């Protein structure tokens, strides 16, 4: 029991929860659910070129605090629904205002 407590403290001091990832909220249209995109580069096995890839996660946001465009930190959790296996830890950076401004300007242009 004491070893588990020490391990949790060490993880928090190291810079966060184990298994956490950072991504950008792509959709916030559903109640308490966010669609988070995690972009990364991987090397092609044959040609050695770096290829862009992405992972889309369905994330549980109990307080409905993340908005489209925000950078968030997510952590794995128990299954909440058929597709939700991740939960929102914190909003790292608020970009929702910037995303809304860009969207409105794009809508004005012919």
C-alpha cells in the first residue's frame, strides 16, 4: 500500500499522470464528450520518410469545460461508454477564441 502511494507521488513530481497525452479538441458538440485529435510523426518502415499520422479519441469531459480548438491533456480510464476510454485531465491552452475568430473570418470571405 505504501509503495503505491510513493509511486503516485513520484509520477506527479515527474510532470503528470502516467499515460497522459496532449491533443487538440476537434469537436465539442456532444454533452460531456469531446473528440480529441493527437497528431504525431512516424517513420515509414521501408522508405524511412516521416509520415504524419493522427489518433482520434473520444474523451469524457464531466464539466463541459473544453471547447473546439483548445489544447487538452487526457488520461486513460475505465470504459465509460462504447467508445469513451479517456478522460479530460486539464485544459493546457485555451484556443477556442482564436478558432472561432478564424472560422468567422473564413465565413465572411467569398
